[in-house]
C-alpha cells in the first residue's frame, strides 16, 4: 500500500530585489511608478520581495523521516514544508542532498514518531492450470491458488474460470488492480480459444461486431482465425479435451475490452461453435511469454515443506546444490530428485527445468564469495552503508542473524527471509598485519525495502562447465 508513505510538499521561494535609490534610478517627473516621497534626498527605497510558492510530492524511504522527491520540486526553495498522509500538520523539512543529473533530492523531517517507509508492491505472473480456482480458498475442497503460490497478502487481478487456463496477475498493488479491472479503462485481454469445427467469415464477423448474450450485446472484439503456423506452442492440458474424429477443431485469437462472466464461451456458443479450450495469453501489456502451467516444480508436484535429499543421485545439502544441478543439466534433460514429504515419507520426483527467459547463459557456474569487494564493498545510500559499526572491504560474512553462512547463496537466502527487517551480520575482519589475528564482530544493518542490502561480494573461481555449452567450446575450464 503506497498511500501512508506518500507525502505532500510545499515550497516558498523569496526573490529579493536589489536596494536602489533615486540617485541611481532616475525617473521622469511624470513617472508614477517611480514616485518616492524622499525624492531628491538620495535615500534608498526597497521594493517588497516577491514570493513564489510551489508544490509536489515525495515518499518516505526511512522511518527516521528521510523523504525522496524530485530536485525540481525543491530547487532554490527558502522554505520547505511536508504534510504526511492523513495528517494536517506541516513539518519543516531540511534539504539533505540533491542530484541535478537524476533530478533527485533527499529531505529530512522530524515528526517525533517513526514513519512508514515505502514498501515496494509485489507482482506475480502465473499460468493458472486447468481446473484450479482463481482464489486461495474453496469450501468444496477443489484446487486453489494456495497450492501454487505461497505468498501472503497478494490478490488476483480479475478472475479466470475454473476450467480455463493461462495468465493471471497477482499483486498487493491496489491502484494497478483497479486500473486493470475497472470497465472504464477498457484494458484488453487476449485469449487463445479452441472451438469445434471451423467458423466461416460470417461467424467471425458476428463475434467481432458483438453478439447478444444474457440479454446484452457484447462490445466489439478483435477476432482472428489462426493457421497452424500462427499458433504459439500450447502446453498439454492435465485432462485432454474431448476428441471426435469426424469433428474438426481450430484455434481463434480473441481480444476483449470488457469482462462478462464466461463471456467467450457464451459468445462462441451463440454463433454455433462451442469452446473446447480457453487460454488467456495477455492482460493489457502483460503477456504469457514462456510461462508454463505452474512452472517446473509445480508441474512435478513439489509442495511447500518438501525437503530435497538428493539431486541426480548426489546428496543435496545446500540450495546451491540445486542451482548447480539445474544450470549444468543439458537442454531437454530432466532433473531427478529424492525428496522427503512430511507425513508421507521419501518420494522420487522428476522435474523438467524451465527455459531461461531473461538472462542468457553460457554454461558456467561462478559463485559469489561472502567477502566484500575491495573496490567498492557496498553501494552508497544502501542500508549496508549505514551499518554500525561500518563494514569494510575484505570483511568475510560468516553469519546472518546468528545463522552460519558458507557462500553468497546462503546470505541471499537469509536476507530474502528478512527483506524488510534490520539484519545482524557477523563478519571476520583481517588485522591487516602479517601474523595478526582476525577479529570477529557483529554489524547491525538497517532494514531495506528491497531484497538486497547493497553489499558487493567477490566473484569466486568457476566451479563447473556444462558439457556442450559455448563456454566449453571456447576452452573455459573449472578454476
């Protein structure tokens, strides 16, 4: 929720006029603007200062009263005041710093109380499988989103029928939810629709112009009959559609600008071509991309609480073991796991890794070490920069919140679990002297509103090279 963290800023700038006298400012005798009762005496006169007011907004980034805004809002201001959300009090603000290149300024107020810093909203794109409800609970015991998304306090943007599949957006961003679901904004939603038989142009045009369902004519829609070459890859459904050898099927791409209950199914039935399968592939600018139903682990049936015992026959001790196993697996080769499920016992699970959609890989694994970088041990303005005592280059992190860590993957996991809380880092610091004894100390790092505290670790040696990868072809070797 953004509102409590947003503030209203007002500014006042005084443009002072230079002091002048009638000797230095000759005026014509009939010039009324230059009238001065002390004319001829050479006495100075002052024009009243001109005041310019401005306003803008910002947001709280720290509970101690630090506020981020645009530099142009406060540039040159003599007075800056801040109003908090739901509070009529005007708090004087001090300009801490600004950067004209990025148009960013930092203010500080003393409200006499902790303030709510901006908490970034969370967004989850999810491929809802067939016969899963678009909610987190169900009195009838059917599958729900809770079996796939173990993230609290996020809500589905719109609905997708129990027997439909495809793209869902879940978020705690109420503003975006409203923008994407309110009818007046007319955000498009695009679907792939498999129907019985092949619609002719008359039926397609009827769908485009609108058909009457439930006593109301639907709005105009975009409808296209797809050829086999135009159809994107379609994942297998958990329950296949009914198949009849003498009844052909085809796929349509339909884009709607409204959202009636089971609208597409009613529309295709109204023109005589019942819907067999329905997959949503886009909500406004958001598209399905490479998402697969439930993703790899969910498709394989892994559940929260499962403990991984072995991967591809090798014991699994750390999360990094799983990262290595997946990254070093050949394309189209599955990952075999031995897991222990509470109340069930040990099970064998086979998972097909998902295609990498954003970051290309070359087939090497290179872990980050838990040692702070010599050049820049942490990013300026991050919470690591405010640790007490200060962190220094070469510090080796050996524990997070009292839990021992061996590598950066361990650190990242512990930070993720405490992303909005202060963190206690235990570090080992070299004495800097030959034969000197290392010092172990605790550093308190303030909370950060993103899942990173700003430390810059050292890159380690390459541990493995995937067979057949570009890295192997280039001659790169472990070490």
